[in-house]
C-alpha cells in the first residue's frame, strides 16, 4: 500500500462488495466498479437498507462528497 | 469502463432515462441530454415526485453539487 | 448541444423567461440576461412567489451557488 | 452587457443604492462602493432592517459567500 | 479605493477598532492588526458581547470563512 | 517535527492506534495504515462506539473532510 | 508582524498555550507545536472542557476548517 495515497487502496476492492456510509446517515452496499480521487463511485447491484425496507438498483453513480466512509 | 473515471460511465446513459436523488431528499427522473464532471446535467421530460403529486418540466438544468446519486 | 457542457445550453434561454428553484426552497422567475459557468445570473423582471405574496424586482444578480435547478 | 460575465453588470451600480438578501435571511441596503468576482462588497450608509428595528452603519465590508442575491 | 478589490479597503482600518459579525451570529469588536484576502484577521483587545456578558481577549486570530461582515 | 506541516506528524502514528472524532460527533478508533494531506485515512481493526454498542470493521477508508480531530 | 499574513503571527505562539474555539462550539486549550496556512494544528497536553467535565489528551491533530478562532 502507498501510505501517502490511501484512496489508491480502494483499487483492491474493484469487483468486490463494499459497504458505504453517507454523510446523511444512509447505508448502502454494492459492487465497486470504478472510483476516482474525489470518491465518486460507480457501483453495481446496490442495496439501500432503511429500517425494514431494502431498495435495490442495478447500477448507481454516487457523488464522492456525500461519502463518510467505505468498508471494503 | 475507465475505472478511474466513474463519471464517464454516464456517457452510456445519454438519451436514456435516469433517476436522481438530491441531497435535500428530492427524487426526480428525466432523459439525460448532457452532463459535465461536476455532475451539472441537462435533463428532458423531467418528473418530480413528492408524496402524491407529480410535477413535470420539459427541460431542466440541474446544479451538480446538489446531487446525491444517479441511477441509470 | 455540446453534451459535455450542459451549462452552455442556457445560451438558448437568453432573453427568455426561466424558472429558478434555490437551495433554500425559494422559487422565482425572470428573464435571463446573462450567466456564467458558476450559474451566477443576471435576471430581469423577477417575480418571487411565496405563499400568496408576489414580490417583483426590475433586475437581480443571483449568486450561482444558491441554485438548485433552472427550468428554461 | 457581457452576457458571459453577469457580475460585471454590477459596475453600473457603483455609487448607487443596492438591496441585498443574505443566505441567513438578512436584508440590507447600502451604496455600492466596490465589489469583486466573489461578490465581496464594500457598502456605504448601510441599513439593516429586522422586524421593526433598523440598524445603520456608515461603512461595511461584506463577505461574498454569504450573499443570496443583489437588487440594483 | 480600488473598486475591484473591496478587501483592500480594510487597509485603512489597520490600527483602528472594527466590529465583526460572524456567520453563527456572534458579534465582537477588536483592533485590526492584520488581515488577508480570505478575511483571516489578527485582532487586539477583543470584546465578545453575548447578552449581558462581555468576554475580553488580548489577542485573537479569527478564521476568515466564519465572517459575515466587518464594520470599520 | 516540521512545524509548518502538522499533518506530517501523523507519519509517526503509522501502524499505531488512533482515536478519531468526526464532525457528526461519531468517535472511532483504528490502526492508521495510510493518510494524505486531506486527512483521507485507511484504518484497520476499526471500532465505532455508540452508547452501549460497539461496531467493528476490519478495514475502512474514511473521507478526510468529515474529520474534526485525531488523537494519536 | 506582516500585516498581510495574519496566520504567520501564530509563529510567536509555538510552544505556548493557546485557547481554541471550534465552529461546533467546543472549547479546548493546548500547547501549539505546529500549524499550517489552513490552521491545521498539532497540539500537546490538550484539555477539552464541556460543562463540568474535562477530557485530556497528550497529543492532537486538529483539522483547520473546524476552527472559529484561536486565542494565543
């Protein structure tokens, strides 16, 4: 891992499931297909859980500035 | 897909319907006509759903910094 | 339309009425006289509707970072 | 008017009274003495109205990022 | 006064008392010792008034992005 | 320590536990594996405490603009 | 003091106690060990007071954009 470029470590998660926590509290999971240095991400097979409900989307482009953290 | 430029993947959605979720919670759908790297978008045949009401606009320019995610 | 520059499409609205929705929820309409890439806009014959009241201004300069979307 | 530089149109208001609406809802009026592209402004003979009270200041420097719109 | 550089007009207030209003509503006064283009300021003999209480500080460095306006 | 580059001092915490306080009030601890100048961080063995509950994650990428402070 | 670079005046506080007020209202004191132009700071022997409670940390890296003002 390049210790000065933490976002590069996301490269190892390409094609794998990641868990996302957004600044507004939303949690979602998806398959990471692409990302850039702003944490803009292209996700596949997304699931957004909210209380008892789960919403599913085949693909999603998420704006990086809304992200709190990413769990690979 | 260029894995380092997730926003480029929106090019495949030109002319197709996309679903938008904004940071203020608003959901809308429209036909993607143009977009840039800030996610500023030009949309056609927009529908904004709010509870039981649907508002329709023929065209809309939306400011990218208000976007949470885009579903192609 | 240049598909990579959605804001340029506003050029076609110069001299026409546009509807604006701001991030604080305010809606207003006006004649678009000038705009830049930040969506700073110079508007003429502005009407701001708020419940039953309408306030009118002959000219207005609006700061682009307050804009949610523009309806041409 | 240069249609790509809406802020330049404020030059015509130098020495005249302008009405300001700030993002926090405050309204004030003053004589525009100087401004820059961020909408930082130097105002003279400022009046801030708040319910029944009016506060007056001989001069004020206002930070541009707090501005919602300007009425010349 | 250089009409395109309103912040430069603060130079005339060096060594004088200024009144500050911050974005969080706080009001304070102090002697302006130094400032930059972001409105970062070094103030002397600062007084912060809050209801009936006045807090005094000999020196203060204030971050410019918290400033709403400055009264010279 | 380079006194003009406080973030560089985090280099001494590589491989050690750090405590994080986020702007939304969340507290978490983890092993610092990588960081950049925006305070984007890659953490291992993360524990998020919230009242009586502790959530654990093996790895986490956290967006730097959500950080309030870091305790090495 | 360089009047155009107010943040440089913090150099005189290296090794001394400073009082910090954050944008979220938190007050803390510490020994200033390092700072940069964004007001990122490395502090030693930090004390955070909150009502009757005082929390102490041996070292802290604080993100500059959370700072309201600094009292040397």
